[in-house]
């Protein structure tokens, strides 16, 4: 079956879309990936070896649980934890198990980790035409910096099993049973509710997650066909702190969306005056503290960057560094050591725009507004 048939598109429509795919390769295997969302085709969709690996769909968000849940759902839903890591799809292509990031890139580090951490052979024996979708979490990974989980290095948590070509989800209860049978770790399930029950229960769940600095929840119909997400104040403020540590690299839309979430959550959760002031204090700190630290760092001659630590076999770390540099990233190695045969590397992805802008303004450049 040709690619356009697998994607459910006409030849003409696929021909137009094909121009948006980027050519890439991994270990000598050529593939094409879609780096951005397009109508009817998800971001991260991959064309490889005559088959399609569907991208993971964008999950809509609600700002008000009380109204958003019953408006979006008319049947029972599962409420699971939304984790703060990076999205991975694991698929088997011509016998090779590969890990694809959200944008469709085969990551050598993640591919090595899922092969090591998960019973991938047993999974694909039972589900040859499906892909395992999950979140990579923990302090030692090359893409995110959240460290709020009981994970020493890096771990995988499944949140979906989908048909590789169509992207259709395995029903939640079937997926959870399949993962449990294989010993594949999963995101926490808080319960299965009617929409009205979810309206009553989710605020308490959000409060608990917020106290533990966790990200939020994903609500989905039992068949997995409809999804909705909601994030905690801790996640919103954490994102703001990250963005304002690199103030000229993350746009106003990124920050504005998170500020809006805080406003709606404060109203829906009926903050007292003291609680609202505490929330405002937290928001203000997440904006000003990282920004002033970034200005002081550049003033002291430092370069800004995203700092990460990874731990793996030396050849895997070498492959990761080559992979990241091929993506156009400039890396500064901060620490490189061996621990029990593993290479533990701390590096920084250099962020040039914020460094240059701050340095320019410190040097007296005038701002025209």
C-alpha cells in the first residue's frame, strides 16, 4: 500500500503535503518526517521503509474544568496523570525497534534506552502493527529538565498504544492490561468517571498534583478517541521560570498562555485573597528571579543555555552528541566522567539569542518601543 493510501489521502493531496516532509536518516536508514502539524496529518508523522508511523495528536486544553469537561465529553472518561518529560513513540520497522520524538526524529539515546528499559521484543511479538507511546522522565535526559519524580536517571511511562499507521488507540482498559501483563510502567490512573463525576473529583486531584510539583492530568474517553488536558499551577509557573531564564528565546504567546491559565485557575478554584496573593507572588518570582539571574550571568561573562545530564554506554553518548550537533545545536561540555562503565555527561545547549540580546542591552543598546 502506498503512503497516500496509508494516510487516507488522495494522490494529489499527498503530493502537496510531501513537500513539507523533511529528509532524515538513522544508522543508515532513510526516512521522512513531518516537523509541523498539517490538516489531517499529525506533527511527527514518519514515512519509512514503505510504512507510516503516525504522529501523536495534539491534545486540546481546557481552562475551566467545571464547564470544559461536560462540554467535551458525553460518556465515561479515564483520568490519568500528565507527566513532565518528552513524548516518545516506539515502533518496530523491519525488525528494528526505533524511538521517535514528538517531531518524528529517531533519537539514538532514546532508542537505546527503550530497548534497555522495556520488553520491546515481547511487546512487538504481541502487537506487531502497533506503537507504544509514552513519556521519558527523570533528571538524566537530553531534552527536558523536570526533576519531580522518584527516578534516579531516566524512565519510561506508557500512556497509549496505537495502531502504527492509522493512529487509532487501544481502549484504555485494554492498554493498561497489556502493559501490566508485560511489566511496562504506566502513568497513574486516578479513576474512570462520568463527566459529572470528573467535574467533582478532578479539582482535588489537581490540588494534590500541584502540591507535589507535578504537571497535570489527561482525560480521555475509554476508547481513547477524545482527549483533554489540564495543568497545575506548579507546571504553569515552572514553564514561566524556564522561559524567563531565556527571555528572548521564548515568545510572548508562550508566556501569555501560561499567565492566562493561572488567572482562570485562580477564579475556578475560588482562591481566597491570601491564596491569590500567594499565587501572584509565585508567578512574579517565576518571571523576575530567573530573568535577573540570566542578566547577571551574561554580565559575568557566561553564556546562557539549557543544561542536561545523560548517562549511558560511551558509544551511545557519542551518538547522541553527534545527533544533537546535526540538529544545528552548539553544545558546551561541562562535565564528563565514568561511573561503573557508564559515561555520565553534563552539557549545555547554547542559547545564543538571549545571550546576545542581554549582552547588547547591558552594553547600552537603545530599545525602540
